[in-house]
């Protein structure tokens, strides 16, 4: 079987099982199995694949048909043009979150040596990206999950960034530290919506998805408590669900501790991030 035949067969299997982006996933999976770049797959599409590689490829195609995310097989996800290791213990970083990182970079560059806190760090994608683009930043990243922190530390080491990782339920273990910026992509899916998500998303850790009954639990806690960890004029930066703008802004306004609140959209035109500043 050639590379071209394998991809075609894989694509048909994925398509018949209603897997999204079947052609792309069939190709990316074969790149992973062969450990070859995209260019190789295109140029040598008539090259024969050995039996072991065929077996490995179609076993993993089967996994994709059962809703296993491609990233849980390849353990790779690109974010901010960097390769991050991911598995079933962390949320897979999305391109939408790059909007948040890019905005925080702009804010951080106003400071000489900004102190930044990343809440619910997961894979560490936000914290590590910020450190790469703002090298003089002092960054603390927290998560309640020990397994997630192990992945984040692995990514920080691989991408040669120094981050202060801490196992903490939000602010619990932070003592009296003060920050210039607090950034968070918290769980924000409504509890009753989780079971309606795609099979792939449901394979991701529930703890990284579940935002409580109305999806807003973490915004309430963070907006209320962040004031104790931010200096005057400091920034609080959130990623939000596409339909949560008004609710999150109301939570922020009800605290009466913030000013200059604004929202930015993602590449698809959905409301995606909210930035606010301490009075």
C-alpha cells in the first residue's frame, strides 16, 4: 500500500464515521506514523508503506473513529507557532486562545519586568507563550491538577522557559503575592452542555471544561478574589465562551473594583476575550 492509498482509505474510514476534517486528519496521522513532514507525504505519495506502519496507521484511524482526539494520539498541538505536548490530562490548546495571549503580550510590554499569574494553566500553553514573547516577565502558573502540572512542566522544559508552577485551587496557595497581570482561560462550559459537546471534546478532562450550572463559576470567583492579588492599575484578562460577554462584564462591573473593561473577538467573529483594569 502506498502513502496515497493509505491516506485515501483512512480518509474514507473517517468520513464514513462523521469525523470532522477527515482528509487533514488522515494526512496528519500518517505524518506522525511515518515521522515525516507534510512535504515528504506530498512528494513521495507513491512510496510503499511497510506492514508494521500500515498496521499502526489503521489502528490509530480506528481510534479517531471512536472520538479519540488526534492530539491524544500524536501528543502534539501547535500553539503560537510552538509544539506543545498534550495528553488526556490537559485541555488541547485552541487557536482562539492565541487572541488572549497576543493581547496580554501587548499589555505586558508596557512593563519593564511584569509579574504575571496564569490561573488554570493546563498544558502551560499561555504561560510558556507569554514567557517566550516577554522574556523579562516573572510568571507564576497554577492548576489544581497534579497531572496537568506535570505536562506543563514538561512543556516548559522542552521549550526552555522558566515558569514558577504551583499546585493550587486558584488563589489558595498564593500567599500575598501581587501581580501586574492575571490571565485565565478557565473552565466555562455549562454543566448541562458538556454532554452535548462533540465526542472528541468529551474525551478531554471534565475538570477543564465544567464551569458550573451556568458556566460562570470561575469568573465569579476570580473577579471577586483577583483584587487581592493585583496592584492598582493592573489587568485581569479572561478567555470567555462565545455567548458569555454580557454575563462576564456584569460580573466584573458588580465587583465595582474594575474600569476600562473591553472585549475582543476571535478570528471567527465571536466574542472571545475580556480585559479589565483595577481601579
